[in-house]
C-alpha cells in the first residue's frame, strides 16, 4: 500500500515551497523539545545506532538525532520539504539520507534499522495508512528494535475550533484524534515500555519489538 491523500501532499507542498524566515529561525535556534530529549534518551538506553525518521518534514528530528550520535535516514512525501531537509543537513555538515516517499513505502530496502521514529505524523494520515505503517514495522526493524511514536494532543472541541479558525495553514490536512487507550493498543507486536504526556499535550509511546 502506497496510497495517501494527494490533497494533503499538495497542501504540504504549498506550505513548504515558501518557508517563512521566522519558521527557520525557530527550527534552528530553539532548544530541543522535551519529547525530543526523551526520545534520544530512550534510544540510547536501548543501544540504538540507526534510526528511520518517518514523515521527517523539514528535518528537525533528523538533525537533532544525528547531532545526538545516531545514524539517521528520513522520508517524507513532500518534495519541497525533502529539498529543504537536504539543504539544512548540508549546512550543518551532517550526513543524512533523505528520500521522497509516503510513509507506507519501504525506501531503504537494504537497511534494517535499530529504531523508527514517527513524530506527529501517524495521526495526520488515514487510519488505514497508520495501520499499514504499524504492520510494516517488523520489516523495517531488527529483532527487539524500538519505536518512538509521538502523537498530537487529544482533540477537544475547543482545540478543534481553534485549529479551524485563523491563519492556520494546516487546518484542512487530515487529522485523527486517538484516545490514549487506542494508542496504547495500536502496536500489537510491540511491548509498551512507557507512555508519556508532555506539557503541551503531546503523547509519546516508547515501544520495543516483542
């Protein structure tokens, strides 16, 4: 399965075809988010060396994880955002392989990863796509490999209303709000090591292949 919402891709392409300077400044100067630090700590504890960053966007997590000592490859279905990620990695003199592909497509077929990181991506695709990604993890990971999956805050009517108003460029992109219990049971082939909520409401699953 390689299907995805072409409307979503076109919208992401539009967003990343002209990135505001203030976005770049924020990405490149702010301290790592608590979720990023927690992810790196988890991966190091599990002895992870190689990481696949699914739905990597402009490369924020890929850059951070590479600087944290991991060997990283990243994929995203938006061509403009991958061009940006490549440019940023070159500016930082970092060796990161990026590829344009939907998250359901296995691109680096000769590589078995120690870990997969999926940050704020699995709830921005259809339920079928998320299920397909989860099914594919066993092909991507070594035995006892790890997954760090970060999800957006649980949607409330107030949050949804705020997202639908104002100048929010992502307001029409696919967004599915999973309950905590749905998330905890979504990865049947993995042991749930930890489930953590962060200050802004993001929810993280720390998983290890059974």
